[in-house]
C-alpha cells in the first residue's frame, strides 16, 4: 500500500507507473464521470503522458463493460461504490464482467473508492479489488470521511506493480506527511474513525431525507436517483430543458446548482439534462427553502 495525498495524486501515480511500465496506451473514463469533462486537468495530464483517453458510457447498472471492451483501452477508472456523478452502484454482473475483461486482456481497473463509507440503506458494498487483487488498483481517500483538506489517501496496488507506484511517489514528493499519517492511524486504532463515520452517516442521512422530502413537497413529479450512498443525488430535468439556463436562474435566487453536463466526456453524447444535487456541505435547514425557491425552475 502506498500512501498518497488523496485520490488525485493516487491516480496520477498509478497512471505514471502504468505508462512507464509500458502497460497502457489508452485509459478509459466513465461518461459521465469524474475526470471526463473535456477541460478536466486529469484528462489533460493523461494526454500529456502520451496516453490516449476513451470515454465509456454508464447506464443504470454502471459502466457498460461491452463498450469498454470495444474502446481499445487497457485501463479504466471507475467509481463502483457510487458512480460519480450518476450515483449508480455497479451491479454484481458488471463487477464480474469488468474483472473478467481485465483478466482477459491483461488490463487494469483503477477503483476510485471515494464514497464507500457512506451507504445508507444497506451494508457497504465490497470493493471490486477483492474480486481481482492482481488486476485492480484500489484508491481510497480520507477526503469524504474526514475532509478534502486533510490530503491523505492510499493506493492498494497489484503486488507486481507496487514498487513502480512507490517509485513514482518517491519521485513526486518523497512521501506524505508522517504526522498526518500517525494522526489517522491513531483515529483508526482507537475506534474513533469508526465512531466518526457512524455519527456522520446519521448527519448526512438527515440531509438526504431533507432533500427527498423537499422534492416530494415542491417538485413531486421529479424522481431523484443515486441516493443509496454518498452525498449527492441526480434530479432529471424535463426533456429539452436548458441545463445552463436553469443553473443561471437558480444562481440569481442564490441557490447553487450543478449540471450533469459538467461531467460529460464525449461532447457528442446527448445525455438528458439533469442536475447533480450535493448535500455534503449544506446545512439541513437550508435544503427545504432552497428547493422551494427553485421548484418552478426544476419542474
Ligand atoms: C469521484 C471522486 N473521487 C475522488 C474524490 C476525492 O479526491 P481527493 O482524494 O483527491 O480529494 C472526489 C472528491 O470530490 C470525487 O468526487
């Protein structure tokens, strides 16, 4: 396991290691997905490493593995626990198809496990890495459980590639701050990390309920999705809506919204308009008035 300064650095290290080993010439990202927006720094950095980028669609079961196989990529970055941004949990059939794909072509899965600690209705889903530790890089982060400002993450690498990732870390910054790691280790070994997670799950669950209640009251015809885990939901807009216009009009009413368009990789995929509604960093009591203020725009 290599300690990083968060998922962002972990991904960078893994991609550099794979490129240096000559293991990949093309890496795929979920579409819509984190890192797939055309302007995204990650994609630019990947292209600068001489690695091509492919975009693979996501449906109601998660990443469409048949499209991944057709893309020619040898590595893929996925968010199986809670797809970013659709919120879909990668189905068991797709998990097996994905690890079968990696074994078949000698490819790699880069698992972004950013939201797995926060699952509300069921037990947390297991990491994909458990199904194929020789093919899956598991990247974890303290950004969601503690705070993005902590800048601590970890990379579980397939054993033959661990030293290549460690070498990239060494070259990049020689190592993450030891005091921060000791503090995190103390939180883990004393059980305080788990207690914090249990407490925060209750706080986020209350915000999640405030959001679903506000929609039921003010925008009753809209079905929110992606709420099984994490801190955001997706609200579809009526067909033909202008996402950007809705966001601008909401901003005039002092409500900050994000469109799913920001997460689209392939500009020619005309995915339906939708909003990504985050509740990780808003107070519970502000949710209902905010949705009430923009209800006419959403419906
Ligand atoms: C999809 C996704 N993965 C990972 C992260 C965490 O990144 P980092 O650990 O670099 O803060 C985020 C944070 O917003 C995210 O949205």
